[in-house]
C-alpha cells in the first residue's frame, strides 16, 4: 500500500505540507504543552498529521501565510479496534463473563475494510506497509485537532517521518472539510493484485476470533438459560471459567440447537415417545447432519 505515500526514502524536513506525518518527539511534546496539555500527557497519541493546506504552509521570505498550523492526533489502529470490540461486548446475568455476537465478525471486517480504503468518515488510515518509518498501522482522528503557532513550523518539520501522495493529500483535505462528498482515491482492489490476501491479513490481525468468545443469538440464549440455572443452584454468580466449561460441554452450534428444539417440540406433541433419550438424541443428530437443514439454518442466521 505504498501508493498512499510519496515515494521518498527521506522526507523533506525543511518544509511542511498537508498530510505530513509527525512523530511524537520531545520537542513536539514541549510545543504541545504550550497549546494543549491533554495531548502532551497522552502518549497513546503517538503521531500527528498536518491538516493545514499546503499552499498556506509555503515559506516566502521565511514566513508562511497561515497564522496557525493545525495537526490531528493519531494513535495505533489496533487500540482503536480493541476499543470497538470492548464497546460491543455483552455481559450475562448470573456470571462474571463477557462475550461477543458472531454477527459482529462481518461488521468488524467491513469496518476494517472501510478504514483500509479510507472511506470511514472523520478518520484517516495510515498503513505501516506503506512507509518504513511508520512503526505500526495508525488511525488519524480528524476531529481531534491542535492549533500550533506558526513559529513551531521548524519543530514540526524536523519531526516529519512520512509524506502523503498528492491524491491522498486531497482526500485528507476533503475528509477534513466535508464528510458528505467524495474525492476519488483508488481502493485497494484497484491498486494491488494481492488485494484479497492483504485484506485477509488485516482481518486476521484485527478481528480476534481466537481471543474473544463469539456466540450466535441461539447460543447466547441457550447459555443464559444454563447460567441462570447453575447460578441459582450455586447461590452465586459463576466465574468466567465456569461459564466457559458450560459452553464447552453444553452449547452446540446453531444447527444442533435448532435440531434439538425440533425434537423437543415433537416430544411435547407426542410424535416421539417421551423418555427415550437415546432415540431423541439420535433423531436430533440425524436432523442436524442433513446438509439441506444446515443450509437453511445458516441462511437464517446470516
């Protein structure tokens, strides 16, 4: 994704332009202390991006047109995605336990893809793969801006680590000024033959399937019943480990849950003999293993 940045091994540190990526150096932090103490004290905002238009930053006789230089704060993309999942986590009554809906996986992938293509309003994504000076993927928060006096120009320029390509400078300016129109910048599919592989790599990095507990609506409803019963039996809230044990032992996939519900209904309607647990288990397993039935359940959950 190097097309986002200017093809330069060493950025010009004598001048500033819109879209320049500024490192959080000691000198920059010192200037931030004079303008906005919060950002000086918040190391999570590890970089900044110049928002002032390039034409207002051109030095003429040692001076620039803009009285102030506006920069936007950026922080690691991983932290932003982590906050997204934290905000979407769900709790369960009767247990010290959190989980995430399986439906969130596709929504998270769509969010990551929008950031990759810089089509998410109020943000600007800077990929590590586009410039060797970036320590990790960064996300610029275009509403989190700081205005520094123009005498800090040289300090910012000396802390520059990367420069945006012209078309992405224009995209940044558009995002800053008007979130309801569009500047035509190339999506990743238009610029990279390995777009699918690149997107999948981002999904694997930022959608933590193995680090969180993912449950469908059917699984969550069944788990709530099991937790409620076990909590009442124990007379206390269950621990995370106890809930995970219930999931492992007693929460099957959606197909099996629906098959079990069908068999339960047949038993209640006396279409299957009540009390023959072995027969009902075999019947439910046979239903769940039917390929057409699996397809119907999967389609209903999508």
